[in-house]
C-alpha cells in the first residue's frame, strides 16, 4: 500500500496565477495515517506581490513574518520540491489534503513553474497520485450519515468546511488556518472516514489517477457518480458514452432519463436539449480525484429504484446500440467547446501559460536544472539561453526577487517598472493591486470591523506594510 502525504498551504491570495504560498505544511504518513515525518515551511512575501487583506485576515501571518521569515519564496519552493522528491523516490504516494485538487495542487504546480522547476507534475507522476479528502468526506457522509457530524452553515446547509467539520467532531490540533494544524486536522478527519466507512475510503483509493478512473468507468456499465449541490451529495446512475474531444472528460448519460425521447432529434434540437435543465448528461473529470461507487449506491435511491434494473439495462442497451446518436452528441459538445475557445481571445501573461503553452522542451528543462546549480551571477548568463521567452522572463523575475544586485541595471529597471505598472494599476486586474487592497481595507474599516479595535489594529499593520511596498514602486 502506498504511503500518504498530506499537504496544506496558506497563501497571499486565492488567485493561483499571481498569488504565492507563504506557509506550507507537509506530513508524511503510512497507509494507516500514522505520521512518519512532519515539515513546516514558511517564507517571506516576494517583493512583487501585494497580499490580499482577506487572505491575510484568515491565516494571520504577522507583518514581521511576511517581511523577515528566514526563507525566501524561491528557497521554500526548492525545499518543498526536495521533501516530496525524497519521500517518494522509493515509495510512491497518495498526495492528499482537504480541497487540495482545486486549490493546493494548482499552487504547487505554479510554484514549480514560476521557479523553473521542470518537474511541475511531481505529485502525479512516477507512481504518485492525487486524493482529495473533501471528496471522500462528502461520499462518506452520503454512504453513512452517522459517519461523522456536521454543523449548519449560515444558509442552513451542512457545512463541509474543514474548520466546521473539526468543531462538529471535536477535532482540535491547534488554531485553524495554520498549515501544519490543517494537515493534522485533515488526517484526523481522514482517520474517522477510514474507520467508519472503510468501503468508501478504499473506493476512493481506486480512482486517484486518470487511468484508474477511465478503467473504472469502462469496466462498469453502470456506476454511481456523486455531485455536490447546496450542502448535499446527489447520486447519479451513469453510463459512459464518450470522451470529450477537447477536454478528454468522461461524458455520461444519466440513466433516470430515457434516451428514446432524444434519438430522433436533429442536431439543432439535440443541441438545445443538451443546454436545457435538468441535465441528462453528467461529466466526470478523471483528473479531479472523483469518488466513483458501485451502481447500487444510486440505483437504491428513489430516482432510480422505481425504474427497476430491467429498465436501466434497457436504456444502457439503447445507448450502446445507437453509435450515430452518441457521435452526434460528441460533435455538438466539441463544437460548443470550440466556440467557447474562439470567444476567449484574451492574451495570456506568462504566469498564466502553465497549461496553455505546453511542456518545456528538453533543452529548457536541462537549463532549468543547471539554473538551480549555479550562483546568481551565473544564473544571469543563462537567461538568454532559454528557447522560450516565458522561461527567460521567469529567470529574470527570480533573480530580481532573490539577488537584484546581480542583474544588469537595464534588466532590473525593466522588471521593476513592469511590476510597478502592474501593482500600482487602478484598473480591475487579475492580481492584487495597491488600489484594490486599500479599497478593501477601507470597506472593512467602515463596515465589518468598525467597532472592533483589535481587528482594526491588525488591519492597520497590514495597511502600513502595503504602503511601504507602494512607496518602493512609485519611484520606478
């Protein structure tokens, strides 16, 4: 059985392309969630990043920590990479966390990408795979409502926030929104799921890679896919009909819908039907750590049990015997994707090209490895050797952030002015600007915290810090 690595981050911002990790917790456990190693990494805020006041008030890193932590972001990235590499060299692992697929994983990849670490897919290659405890928790609660307790959100729905689950189940490993604490809390919750619903835990471990998910859906003519709506998991009895041409997602027919009613539709009518509600097509994204279950989990619910298994099998047979119909669905979905892509003509900044511009070539990967081996002066000499402009840019940014005195004055001025223009912008941007930061601070002072002197003092500390950052760029 593979070991389990639990990761959690606290970040400067929720926007993965332009924020940064400021604290990382990494716990390495055995297959039974017994901790073998514990790592806590904390770094300074990069000189070209404005923190979000919202994120800052969640993780509560002090201004002193943001300015004076003993690690730079680059040093933390390299140490983070080494910890995972060493831990998985001879022992492939489930890389997990709470809501880690949507958030932490994307920060991991971008941290590696922008720090010129070529192995950006470290956590799901060489036998490693992804597991998301949030998905497993939702499936566990669906399977056995008594597996663990939940509290109600402000909207009166069961809350699956990690902090709320910990309160409901008396899990207390320290203050929430600290990276190590959240790792420990995730392990405690996973341990409850592991013991109370072992069938769900084991099912989740079988679909942690894209290939495993595809094998499952192709092997099972009917299976259960869980989707989460308004605080509850909704089961769908699915039959896989095709893989999406562009996205490669699994496209499935919801078997509570009789396909007979759609077989004779022309392209226009079927296209309209695909956009209508309720949906009869369900999508499974194979790389998102879905928890897929045996068919009975859905078939035993009211929506499907009233149909009977004979009718379910009849619908599967109809779909299997009408390949032209399935082909038409695939063609319509493909055209819709192409139309969406053609409408989005926004020029991407280099920070946004991790997926859009593809993999680095072998030459650039070799240069990246060399970049990390030489001193800062030698790093400068490697800038022009990268074949792609985006990697030249990242090399310049890294030297600007870590050893600005090593850069030729012309390159330093170019990078400094570029970030000044970006961070001092008064437009609505994809990143945090001084203007957006100060605007949010003013709103918090005047509304949410106007009668809370303690919080106003905390906010003022962050405000003074960002004013310092602003002054450094105003003279650029």
